[in-house]
C-alpha cells in the first residue's frame, strides 16, 4: 500500500502553498486517477512522491515505511515526454536494459520491435519512445507506477494499446497505478478511482 500523508510544497518561502495537505493511498492492484486543471500541482505531486524532487513536508510510505533513499525504487514515474527519460547518446537497447533485463513477453506486449533497439531516441516517434520508457520502469522491485499524462499526445488507438498492456502488467504483478490525466473518459475506461485536485488538496 502506497500512502501519501499531508504532502505540502511551495516554490519559495514567500509563495503560497501549491500542495497544501495532499493525502491519498494506492492499494496493490488498484488504479487511482488524478484530475485537475493545468498548474494545480499534479505533476509536482508526482515528482515529489517518486523522489524526483526533494520533499518539504509530509510523508510518502510504502507498507508503512519510508521509500528507500538508494537502490532500486519501488515507486516509478513515467512522464508525458518520454524523450526526457532516455539518454540521447545511447541506443534504445542500452536504455531499455539500463535498470533490468525485461523478458521477451513484456517487450512484445508493448509492441516494441527489434529494429528499434539499434536506433537512437531521435530516430523514434514519441509513441515508440513512450513504450520504451514504460518497459524501463517495470523493474522487478516495482510496486506502484505513477503515470503523468502518459498517453496525452497519442492517438486513441495507441492510447488503448499502451494502457491495455500496462494494466495487464499491473494485474499480473499486483501493481498499483496512479494515473494523472485530463481525460475523464480514459480514467473511466481504466476503472480508476478518481480524485480531483483543487486548492492544493485532493477531493
């Protein structure tokens, strides 16, 4: 169980709190959706609870314990712009296997083609890089995947393909999914328990 308790964040000592007491939980096997207007703090929250930004106040716990400060991270973030997660100097095959050795079935389930593995990130489309980024995050230690506007820039067919593959992984491995999206119909199709961010809190 991932628990976020009273998470607070502001950009400096003179600015208002962007996040002002955010609390939520994600159970194993559960999909939780987060909605809210642009700039309300959804992406900042995602980066805080996955360790991409330093915490200011609050707690992020997994099974009642703080997340590890070093080593493989059980809560992973996949962002909208997958190119930011890939080393432009590495071939795709190197990036894909940076943190673990994904099995062939997982690679195929996301439609990754062998020819991609010899290319560099700039030689792939956004949708292709997104599939690589997702599989990179599915490390054996993974417990919760945070997907920040994961498929916003893709066509509806690609969105469905990616999310079906991801939910199949979540079901097989009993993973929690935290899906941040502007698309209410997508979250409904995912069977997500939807929370709305407003005024620095989730409702």
